[in-house]
C-alpha cells in the first residue's frame, strides 16, 4: 500500500490511517448478516482510500462522521439487526442537520455495500427521513456593513504582531484578511495561492485560484469543478499581495501565505487567529463572513450572477440562499412605479346614485 503527500511525514500519517482502516476491516472482506456496522464502516472507509474517486477532504469528513457519531452509537449493531426505525432514531438524535445528512450518506453507502454482499435485503436507509432545516429556523445570512468592516479591520491590524510574549503573531494577518475580502475566496483557496497564480503586471491585476488547502497539504484542485477561476483584484487586495510578496517569506511551494516554517498554513490556525483578533463585538464573524460580505456587495452593486461567478459557484441559487444578506429596505423604484398611475390627481370619485323611492 502506498500513500503520497507534500511531505514525508504527511504521507506517513496518511498511510498509517489507511492501514488502520484496512486492519480493522480484517483479512477477509466478507460481510455477513452478523457483521457489525463498525466492521462494515472499516471496510467502506478502506475502499474509499483505495478507490481514488474521492478527495482527501471528502474522505476526512466521512471518517469524522463515522468515528464521532456512527461508531459510538451503532458500531455494535449487526447488519441483520439494522432496521429503518433504528436508523431513524439515530439520525434524529444527531445534533445538527448538516452532520445528520452526512451520517445518512455514510450509512447509506455502508449498507449498500452490505447489500452487495447479500448480507441484507435492500437498503433501510432509503426509507429514513432526510432532515432539513425548516425555513423559519434558518439563520439569516449576515454580512458586514462598511462601518463594521472598518472597525473589524482596525481590530485585526491592532492584534497583528502586537504581543510581547510567546510566539509572534502573524504580521501578515491584515493582508490575508484583505485578500479574502477582496476576492471572495474560500479560506482554503486563499491559503493555497502561489505567487505564480498572481499577475500584478496585468491591467487590471488578476489572481487565479488553482487549488485549496486540505489538512496539512495543498490540493492541486478546488472544492468543485467551478473553483478554478480567475478574478480581478481590487486595488486594496493588490496592495496587500504586493506587501506580502515583499516580505519574501521562504517557502518550498511558492505559497503566498505560508506558515512560519514555510509550509502550508493551517485553516484551523487562521480561524483561531481571527477569533483572537476580531474583538468581542464580532463574535459572529468567521472567515466565511468575509466571503458573504463580498457576495452581498457584488450582488447589490452588479447582480447575483456576478456574485456567483466571483465565488466560484456553478449557479446563483446557492449564492442567493446562503451568501447574500437580504436587503431590509427595498430600492428606490419611484420612476418605475409612477408609470402605474400617470394621473397625479388620483381618482375622481363619482356621485352616489340615490336608491329609487318606493
């Protein structure tokens, strides 16, 4: 068995994980009605590692769902004991709609594998309820307004490099902030930018997203088929990139925003740094908030299609539902609406006719 990654240590970790899954599955890959769901999960995860059809990021999400939720609750259940009711109760108990959906996907694939081994007739997951968030309970999209953005940028700048004890804070955090904001890129996409992906000599200057960060390595393709895209840099983002290039931080992979040691910068570390820097008044802000702010600004100044293209979405539905803050005030449309009633004097009220006397 072989596994590859950016560094020897990362490849070794990936190999150890794959060997663990394979050893759990056992020498015989047979699934019977008496096989436990924990063993089925190990066989399934092992097949994902070997198949090469899923990204490392997807496999990591599936493994997390299995290890944190499915294995503790259902690991001892045998295939023949699996019923729609058992699965329905488990899925209803999972905290969070998104995680419940992921667990359902994993269970469906696991029991589909069991069905192909003739260990179970049909797939009981198909008859379970797919959880959705009721529209009334969905958290509305929130973007930063200009005043909030100015204060947040000030907080980040004050935090950056401001400590006197412990490891030095990232001096380039304000520039990383501005590049995320000015491009609408996902945090992993921005951390995966290489200096060669930027063309500051072009008019206007551009940036091409060519990959994303997954765990501790750079993946040479994005989250979706439309993630590979070129965006035009606003002035403040181009200035931030020039400052970062001028720092000339040593890096093996030509990364624009490497870690202190020159390797891939962890998305988890950047999220933690933003939590430390944002201030108590911005507890609701995450790196994704910057992406929503970019999308909302473009939608209001141009249109939803332009916002979707900037974010790398294949269509505008996801952009509209999950990234654009709903405007509380409708636009001034008097010039259009006045055409509906061209007579400014209003209606002339007619005389009421008296009823004929008896």
